[in-house]
C-alpha cells in the first residue's frame, strides 16, 4: 500500500506532527506507510489487533502500546459508529515529555491521491 506514503509525507510537511502512519487492520494487520525511523513505523500486528479488539475494558485500564511506545487511553470512541476516533497520550519514560496521539479507523483502503 505504498500509495499512502505521500499522505504521510503531507502530514509531516509543516512540522506540526512528530510521527504518522497508515495501518491496515483487516485480514493481515500491517503498516502501509509511516515516517521512516519513527515509532509508528514499528507498529506490530499484535498492537493493531489490541487497538481494534471489541474488548475495550483492558485498554481503558492498562492502556496499550503503539510501536513499542506505552500509551494511556484518554477517550475511546474508536468503535463507535459515526465517530471512529481514539485519543491517547504517551507515557513518560525517564522524565521524557509526553505527546498526544489520535487514532482513527475507516473501511477505505484505496490509495490516497492529492488533488
């Protein structure tokens, strides 16, 4: 799904985002496009499966990892019709700063084409 790389590049272009990825979650979960060398390039199938699992209780209590980065769930509407978003915050390690993450899902899998 390399057609998504330009979209990830566009997200990173103005310096507002620190990391971005497009991840397929149906059939065989995989990173389709990501910022090279960043955390989200390392998102695993197990992490994707945990993110989209219908069992939401453990996520709210234990959080989850994305690319090995531990995160707390702030708001979970990922599987709610019409919303499909989740707000996360990274957990600090050794006093490092924390960051906000937004995850969204869609059933679209076509490549992105800029207008």
